C-alpha cells in the first residue's frame, strides 16, 4: 500500500498579503497622528478656558486688585503696583511675579480695546495663564516617570486629566480671580525634582520664584528645607535656602528701592490689621482673647503647625525622603495648613494642597514590569484609597464655597463654621493616615504580593545622604 505524502497545506490567501495592500501606506505617520491629536486636545483645552470666561460672575480679585495693579504697570509705573488700596487697608497682596502674566494679558486687552470689557479681558487672562496648569501636568508626568516604568501614548496623556479637570482650578480662576496658584505648584514640583537630584541652587532659585508669586509658598519651602535637614544634608539645605533667599531679594529689590513702605505693608504687615473671618480652626471659639491671638499670630501658628506635621512625619517614616512619591503627600499636608489655620478662609486656599495630593496619587501608581508578577487586587485597592486625599481636599473647598454662599459671602455663620472645621479635621486625619501609614502598607502588601511593582512596594533606597 502506497501512502501518499502530503505537504503542509498552504494558507488561504489573506487580504493583507495582496500586493495592492502591501503598497498602501497610512496618510500620516504615527508620530504625526499623535502630534495632531495632541494639538487638538490642547486647542480644546484653551477653548474651554476661553469659553468659561464668558460666565456672568460678580467682580473678583482679578477685577478688584490684580488688573488695577496691572493698569498701574501699563501706565509706565511698574514699581508702584503696591500703592494700590481697596477701601482703607486692602492692598495687592500677591508677589510681583504673579502680576507678570496678568500685565501681559492687560496689555493685549488694551491693544484690542477690550480692557474695559470684563468678559473679554478675562478671556485673555485665562488664555494667557492656561499654560500653567499644563506645566503642572507635565511635572506630574515627570514625577510618574521617576518612580516606575515610563508610560507611553494615550496612557501618558491621561495623567494630565486629573490636574486639568480639577474643579478647583475653575473655582479659583472664575469665581475668585486667582491664577497664580498653579504657577506656585508648577515651580514647587520642578524644585522638588531638582532637589531630589541634588541640584540645590537651581531648586532653591525656583522656590524663590514661587515665593515671588505667592507668600504661602513659604510652607513648601519649609517642608523641603526640613526634609533636607532631617537627612543631614546641611550643605544642600544651606544652598537651597541661600538660593531661594537671593532670588526673593533680587525680585523684590527694585520694588523695595522704589517704595519700601508700601511693599512691606502689602506683602507682610497688612495681615495683622485684618479681622478674624472664620471658616477654619480659629472659629472653634468666639472668645476675644482667642481671636486676638489669631489676628496677630495666625501666620506664625500656621508655620509652626506645618513644621510640626513635617517633623512628626519624618519621625514616623524613617524612609521619607525626596526620592519617593510620598514627598508630594508631605507637600500637600504642609500646604493644607494654610487653609486650616489662616485667620480668614476662602475656598481657593485649598488648590495647592489638592494639586499636590493629586500628584502624590499619580506618582504612586502601580505599574507592571516584565520581570515582576501580576499586580494583585490589594495593590490596586490601596492605590485607589490614596485618591481619597485629593478628593477630600476638593470636598473641603466645595463645602467652604457653599458655606460662604449661604451667607452671601458676608462671612461664616453656623452651622457652616462647625461643618467646615469638621471637614478640615477629617481631611487632615485622612492625609496623615495615608502618609504615616505608607511604609506599613507597603510591607503588608509586599507580604501578600512580593515584588509586585515598583514605587509603592519598593522601600526607598535613600538611606544614604545625597550630597551635591
């Protein structure tokens, strides 16, 4: 019997193998398709800011303080911007760097004849200042890359969404007229990255620029400087503080030489004359003696409590250094002290803390590696729980907005005083638990899922001091 040998049957012809399809090429290369998609997304983002400006709102700090100061600069007197007074004592209390983009927007509005139209000039301000949240998102993506395998494509683009779509950005810009806070956060994130790489002079210079933008950046400088000192990086701490101080002094020097009295009053001493408005921990008691302390020493208490939180965090967390994601949690808690203890609370005070907490959650993202086992459910659950921190801070701002709106923004009344204080204390406790329990959570998850991912489970290798 002859067995007929059969060869391997040839596969059926595929449409992808036809010469006609082999010669076809996409209309645009992949990199150009990504670039067009990115350009469309950025255009939509700018358009969203521009359209938002046409919402009808009451005059904000942008109309009352910042644009009038920009008008003084446009009139040829840029060093006199701190002569501005609203009422008897209210000055322009932001640093000169915050006025730079506003003056540019006012100049463009003046050139177009829009300076007298509140909506059109606001649109120009929003468009000119829209890049700063994008820069915060860019630094957040760099932070994510530092603590795990880099993300690519659409996944990397999604990192920007929690920053750019934060409701506090729109609340602050549209309803309170503050655009400088995202500048502070961007500068602080860049400074933190540089300090972690032992580039102390550059990092300190960026912190000085943050101080020139907004005075509450002093809490960020405090947290970073104390971290360097705890790790005994004496030289690094000294260089950082010297660079920050020199940048601050150089930025203020022209204004001090031209009008020292008004500059010091606007940026430092006027706060002592303000009454206690409530909305934070100073509202727990109505005793006149208690309010007298708050009226004079609220800024000092804010710095002291922030320093105490930072030091306690370092005592509990011996691994807490600038090269782990929890650094951003430390900055979030330090910034939160401003809203917690400054004598008059406004909802926009929560923005810096919320953005830092968002970067904290993003940088702690678990990511799969080829040489690691699959990430377990417990790891994802722990990461999801970390998002409670930025959500709780955002909730504090929304509750504060409702509390002020209930009294037509004339001050804090019961029961919103008590509700707001309870929300702030709960958020502080939540943030401290997430920060102080981070190492314990890593060890627990490591026992259940050893070597699951880089970042949260990996103990910091920062025990050795980094000297620059």
